[in-house]
């Protein structure tokens, strides 16, 4: 038999219970509960997104899933205008199973949070992730019902021109565009590119036209070989650099305070980045001197090269395509050049923007921190202006 409890009395009882619990638990215990919730919520969220990315990847790699996922690619033209019959089928065959899988994974984490003794305080975080998955599932249902607002919040397939190059970690429309219209067997990430970085599918070199501006010393031959093995096409120096997808420049031997020739080549290439395809596939790779990571400089030429490297960091803020630095620790002999070429291509396929070859872990961490500080300094200075 149920007893009716007035709302005011229920509120007072709940408040008293919370106060008593707060007084009973020590501050350390409260912090542990908060940390447990945050960690469990992040783990649940990462697992939900990973399940979505794996489902997406299997749609390309497993014959059982492929016929269903093909509707998703058939739903969009090259400017992301929708082919409505295919779009409706893609929701049934791709989006609905995907969002259902997300709900199942989130529900499993809620049950685990309730059953396991260690993360017993983590249920609120799991419920939040379940709410996120249910929201995704609900939006999918609304798209099936052709609710325009639900269709319009799909930010990954905009019909407006792209305005920024692909992101590093968080998937943006430019990143996803490459999956549809560059190489469908890469760029599987839906929200983050973590899975792509692990599988080396964060950047596909298949069919990319690469222009190497000057010979790269001992690195020249092995790098060309590894690029061709990855599916790239090396164009001869008789063609215009602007016609290539990727321009490789060696600035490690630049001398002089104002290297106008190199800057002019870069700006000429960037000026040709206009279309969605250009924004998503064109890149500049720059071989940078090891003065990039030096604490002090031994000559004026080192200072000039450091200035040029920082100029590249500043140019990245508003560049229409990706600018990638490759920093070699020391001159390479033939044996080390082959290993370095393999490391460069592998790092590029993981979409690493600052590639350090031959450095210790501490120096790599130092370089990442330095680049982050310099980049944020330029970004802050630009906002102030």
C-alpha cells in the first residue's frame, strides 16, 4: 500500500539526506566520488564513440555490413546536396543501427556502474552518456520522420563551402569530406580521429600528387619510395607546384634574414587553395632545421631558420590548408635515411603535424609544449589586434 508524501516534505527529506551524507563523508571521499564519475563518464563516452567508429569502419571492410553502409555514401553528392531516396534508406541501413549500438554500449556501462564495486559511484556519469546516446538515437528517428530541424543539425555534411582545413583530433566537416570524396577506406572517425590515428588512416596518400621542390639529400630516394608504396604519385619538377596536392619544401638550409623565395612559393601554393577538394587535400610539408628544438643558437643562420619556423607556426592560424613540419635531429646517412623515411610516412598517415625524427621522448614533449605555447601566443596576439 502506497503512502502519499507531500512535495514539500519530500524536498526537505531529500535535502536532509544530502546534508547528512555530505557531513558523513570526508572531503577526500567526496573528491573520489567526483573523480570516479568523471573517469567513468569519459570511459563510457570514449567507448560509445569507439563503437560508432568501428561500426563505420566495418561498413567498408566487412562484406556483411558494406551493402548497408553504401546507402550513406549514395545519399550525398560532391557538394553534400542530398539524394533524398538514398538519404532515407541510409538512415534505415546505417544511422539507425549505429545509434542503436551507441545506446546498447551506454546501457552496458550503466549496468556495470551499478554492478561492479569499484566504480559504484559512477552511475550519474554513465546516465549522462546514456542520455547523449539516446539523444543521437532520437535525432535519427526524427530524421526518419523528415523533421527539418533534426536534418539541419547534421554539421558533418554542410551544403555551404568549407572554410577551414581538417582538424587534428576533433572531426570537422573538412575531415569527413575526405572520407566521402577522397578515400572511403580511410577517415573512419565520426567525432574524433583517435581510431584513425591508431590504424594509420587519419591521412591517406592514395592518389595524392606530390611535388618535391628540391632534392632532399640522403632522404630523397627512400622518401620517394615510401610515398609511392603508400599510393602517392610523384610529379616531375617540370610541372607547376600549384598543380600538386602536396608541396614538399626543404627550409633546413635557408640562409639570410628574409627568405622571400621560400615564402613566395608557399604563398603561391596557398593562393590556389580555393575549392572544397583543395582545402581538404592540399598540404605543405616543410623540412625544418634542428634549430627548431634548440635552446640556443650557434650562428645567425640558425636564428634566421628559427624565425622562418615561427613564421610557419603563425601562418598556420589562418592557412587554408594543412602546414606540416618535419624536423630532423641530425644529417642522415643512407641507412638512417630509410628508417627516417618510413617514420615520416607513418607519422603523416597518423596526421601528426609536427614530426620529429631521431629525438628522445623528452625532446619530443618539449617540442610539443613549445609549439603549443608559440601557437597560442600568436593566436592571443591576433585577437588583441
